[in-house]
C-alpha cells in the first residue's frame, strides 16, 4: 500500500460523503412519481397538474399553488423537458424543494428533492473499508462491435434496458474475472456488480467507475472505489440490478459497504 494511493482514497471517500449529504444530494430524494400513473394530472403532494404529452411534461398551476419556475413565482402553463443538470438546478421548485422532471424509456416522471428529508437528517456517514492495494489491479476493456442492450430488473420493481459497451477483464487473487460494462460520454466505464459480500456485509449490489481505457483498452480496476448505488441512500431511485455475468463469486471486501 502506497501512502499516496491511500491518501487519494481518503480524499475520495471524504468527497463522496460530502456529495451525498448535500442539500439536494441523493439523501434528499423523497419521491419519484410516474406521470402516467395519475391520469388526472394530480401527482401526490405536488401542486398543479402534470400531464405528459410525449415530448415532455406540461405543468399547469395557479399562483396559489406556490410553485416557482426558473426562480420566479409561476402561474399558467409551461412545457418542461427533462432536467439535465443537478437537482439543485431543477427549473421547478416548491419552497426549498426541487421538482425534477425525468424520462426513462419514454415514460415521464417527477422527482421530489427535499433538503429536510428524514434520511438526510439521520445520515451519519458511509461505511467503507480502508484502502488496500490488493484490490486495485490492471484491467483490459474489449468493446463490443455494437452496443448491446439487456433487460434487467430495477430497484423500483420495473424492468428496463441497460446498454452495455463491452467487457472488462482483470485478475484478482489469481482468478481471471470479467465484468460487462457500460461506457459513459467522457469515456469512463461503469459496472453494476454484486459479489459474495452483497446483501451480507455490503449492500446488495454496487457500482464501479473505472477510468476511460487507453487506445489499447488498458485501465485500472480499483474496487477500493466501489460505490453504493443511489438507491442505497433513498428508496425512490431506480438503479439497475447487475446484468447477467456481473455477479462475482468472490468476496470483494473493499470500497463502500453501507450507509451509516
């Protein structure tokens, strides 16, 4: 274990704790409502009417509803696209709450972020295993010829597509292992995985974000930075479960383990 690597991990861990506990971080999510579930447009505990029309969500509200749009008190009708930035920058607000518009596979929804949420008030940190160099190993990414989409269960009980870009191979404790991974816009990889600790000494599954591979597909697989998925912090996230092949039969005793 190098001091530099351990110090970098410690800084990463501290930043993770700070980010998840921000006023509009994942602990602040108190609801996710799918507009199609409310044909009359009346979403529970949210004023106004919310109607999906295929291209977005049309919000209609009166001044007495107390909503604001783009920082100004709102009355009338406005068409809303999906919010792309952080929750704190959502166009619609209700007092300190932020109402985030989202779309998944053509289904529109509204999320409620409340900085006064019970989960945020109760948060006492993230349980994580201290850095250990043996959990950081070289990996090689092999892309698929074309993106492959597999249907996987999500934390909200629905099944959705998960786009996979290729496979990440690595050796851990003498064993050759592989994860099926997605690739993000900045080139970083994203793996949803479970292991022999999942549901026991760690959350039921976790995320891993290896750095963008180089021209030869080389990157680092560092399980010290295995992350809890957003649904570990709030029940209203729709995190995908691990795709076939990503349930490792080894105990990854590293990274984030649970919310404390």
